[in-house]
């Protein structure tokens, strides 16, 4: 006889997934459109666009370690709701700041602080409301909410920008975020015993999972090409002559991300964590090579350029979608339950640093040609694969706690 599976699709799991989708949707609307907004409004070059965009990620990065500590030390749902409210309220600032680039940068920094706290608490909250026996699968489906937002958010954002109405763009982000906040407030979280604040020893290990440093380095290398792709692929497509449906890259990429979740989470629950990550890295590498070859291919044959553009989007998404739930589970399995949020903060920190570097260096490399950005991205994915196989995998098997 087979034992029945623990129930995954509970009311609270569904609500936290819906809240995550709306939060991500409000975020991804701005990802491909803010570079256009900065150029149109402040008339700055691509290198400065990269600096402005990276400020957001630097802010997210700086708050991650504290966010993990706070989410472990205080009631997690309260931390989540406060962070979500601040994240939504910050959208109001975009309506007022249209003349000062310095004020815009400060607003993005504050938005980054709230986003960092929100995603750290949210990634941990969803683990609290799902059965541990289906964690890989649950994290996979939770990641689908982010993928769906990636599929529709950039497309909606670019459509709105095409009308020339940036205020409508910010209004859409504000409204979707507010609905997500309402749904998030309805999530019921199991009670947990909190350690008295006086018993917490403040040390670097309280803010950053020491056992996860090696995995964090590999994840950082993988995040750099992802940051370049999410920020500059629309501009790269236009430069390559792909002028129609350029925004569909994110939709096709999200399709790859979602398709990978149909099996990767279940493989993780069967114990194939490092094996799943290796497969994902290899597929992402092929996608990154396609990005590097896009300009030359489109120059020679525009039809072949379109085919490569969308094939690359799917492979890139499929590769990263395969490794995401496995990588998150890897970090969780390196930490005791009392430090679950710290493990998530470490996991997300590696990602944030890489995304920020991708945005920053991508802007500078774009001055020479976008193909250099994505050629470097492919090389970094290959380095990450070697480092993961030779360093991260043996360390994980030696130090995992479950």
C-alpha cells in the first residue's frame, strides 16, 4: 500500500502564492521599462542607466542579512505584512519624482530595502505553510508564480510604455501590489516558539549562513548573466533588428521556467538536489550561448535571428527554472529549522549580488556591444558549473542536516 501525500494546495498556500504573483507582477512591469523611462525622462546614457538600476539591487542586498535575522527572531507574518505595505507604498513616489535623478535613485534604494525584506520573509513564510515532505514541489510551484509574473509583467509594461503613458505604468504596479498585500494579510501561519531576543548572540553567522558560502558563490556567478538578460535583452533585440514582439522574450522565457517546474521539484523531493542543479546549469549555458550569437545571426538572416531569439529565451528559462527550487532546497537543508529565514537570506543574497553586477557591468559592456555581455555570461555559467561540481556538491553532502 502507498501512503497518501501530505496536502500541499491548502488555502494558505494558495493565498501566499497569489500574493507572491502580484508582488512579482508589480516588480516585473518595471524591469524592462525603467531603462526606457530613465532614457526618456532624464536623457542619460546606457552606462549611467546600469548604475541607477544597480542601486536597487545594492539596497536589496544590504538588507538581506538583517531581513533573515528579523524574520527568524520576530513573528514572520508581521514582518512580511509590514515589508509588503512599505513595498506597495513606495510606488506612490514614482508619481512625484520626474525631475531629479538623485531623488529617483533614493526612491529606488528605499524600494530595494522593502523588496529585500519582503522577499526574504515571503520565501520563508511559504515554507512554513507547506508540508516538509513536499518542499521541493511546493517551492517549485511557488516559483511558478514568479515565472507567470515574468511572463505577463514585462509584456504588459512594454505595451503600456508603447502608449507613452508612464504614469499608467506606475498605477498598474501600485494597484496589483495593493491587491497582493490584501491577499497576503489573509494567510494563516502556524504558531512557532520564538527564541527570547536576549538569547540571540549577534555574530556574522546569525546574519549569514556560513555553511552556504560555497553554494552562494556559485549562485552569484549564475545570477550575473540572468541580470544582464532581464535588464538589457529588449534593447539588445532592437539593436539586432528584432523590432516586432521583442517583449515576448520574457513570455517565452517564463514558459521555459514554468515547464521545468513540472518535474524538477519532484526530483528534488526524491533526493536528486545537486543532480537537478547540474542539469539546469548545463541547459542555461546553451541558452546563454544563443544570446551571445544573436546579433551575428540576426545580421546574417533576420528570420534565423527571430528563431534563435525565442529558442534562447525558452532554454534560458528552462535551465534556471530547473535549478531554482533545487538551489533553494539545498540552502534550507544546510540550516536548522530555527535558521530557515537566515538560509533563505543567504540564498537570495547570492542572487541579488549577481543580479546587481549583471545590471552594472552589462551597462558598461553594452557600450562595446551587447554580444560581449552575453559572451561573458556564458563563460560565467561554465565557471559556475565547474565550481558547483568540484566544490559545492561535496561540501553539501558533507554538511547537510537533513
